[in-house]
C-alpha cells in the first residue's frame, strides 16, 4: 500500500491566513465572516463586523438580519423611527407613520423583502421593495425565506381569547403549526427542497416542564429539544445541512446548539446563541457572552472588542 504525504504550510500574507488544498497546489482563502447586531453606549447603535472590523451605523437602532451578495450588504433594522433597511451606506425607512419593526431580510435579484410587523408590532407584514404586504389582522413576523418562486414568512398569530399560534405563510397562505394548548412563536425558518423547517419557542406554564420550551418543526411535525433538566430553553435560529438539522439558542441562559436533537453547550457563562449558519461543514453561531458580541466556529468562541461600549450583541451571521 502506498502512502501519500501532503504538506500544507500556513501562509501569513496581507490578506490573512490561508490554507491549502490537498496536494498543496492552490491556496484556499478563509471565508469572510459578517456579524450584525448592536453596540450599546447609553444608546444602542446598529453595528456590523466584517472579519472583526467594526462599522457603527445610526444611533437608537439595531440590526436583526443580514444579507451579503454581489450588490453589497443589506441590513434589516429597527430604527428609532420604525422599520428600515440599510444598503451600502443608505438608510431606507419602510414605515414612519406607525410603529413598526423589521426582523428579517431576503434579497432575490433586485427585489428586497423585509419581514416584521406594523402598528406597534400587532400586525404581521412584510415589505416587497418598500410596499407592505399584510398577512393577517393580529400577530407578527420574525423570519423570512425564499425558495425558487415561493415566499415564506414566519412568526405567530394571536387573538384576545387564546394562546398565540406559531404560524408561517407560504405565498400568503397561513399554516398553523401544532403546539397543543401552549403559546407558540416561530423565530427562524429554513427551506430545503420540499422540506420546511421552523424553529421557535413554546410558553409552558407547568411545575414539571420548562418555562420556555425550545422546539423545531419539520413539515409541520414538532420536535421538542431537550433542556437537559434545566428550567427553560429557547430556539432562535435554524440551519439545515444535508440530513442534519442544527438549532441555535440557549439552555437556562447559557448559549447552546442542538444537532439532530443533541444539545451542546457553548459557554459556562451567561450567554445566548441567536443565529446559526453552516459553511463548508463548519458550524458558525452568533450571539453574546456576558453582554459581549461573540461568534463561535465549531464551538470555539471569538469575542468582538467593546472599545468603550458597555455591551454588544450579535443577532445575525453570514459566512461566505
């Protein structure tokens, strides 16, 4: 049996550290890591980081979602005047007459979709190139996804007489997800082929169950995520890689993620994991540890310097 040896040296170049492909013939550039959230210095300031370099945007605002493509960086923001998005240095308000919020963003060609809510967070709606599309009379949107020509918006519906209902809309048609008698919210959605995945939380009021129960649904079937004996767990983000389902969140206030239902704690300090993505089979998460913006790659953390801020948070992560 012949044994081939491959030698690859880390190269320190002005562009950073690169690794080599098998055979040592072609350098492979490390991916760019984009983080979006806010820094807090009396007021919250919308902030994003690219490979650790910080850019601070407006006062009294924060970033909830991010898209990066050939046309630049798109950010869904809650601005001090309401829902807005930012693209390459230009802030574009979506609603200034009534209170509103922008929770998620997706871009397809020249079309920009922003999901959130209108009228003080009480009406689920999304904007398509700035024009609002109202999906119901009461509720809100937290997540958005595009798959081919299909548009998915996700969040919850509510009424004055019963629990909130975890709900997503496909091309405007509502799909209520099972949660029993519990209040449910979808906080993230992903679509792979014909499969629809949603992650979120159930509010449980019981002496024997978690106060907040982390769950995800695949094609409307609910999967409860273990809290490992803790009193609560939250699911904030979801990513799918082949047959593997990853969910980001926390267990009793400690950042965690689940892979196919198996929990991994990310920190032994107070922390949260709000977003997750997979790149080249590596698992990236964004969140915070002790009120400091942090991301993890395969469980190894990297915190962003506060540089005079009192706190900071990552709400969204893009790796490419």
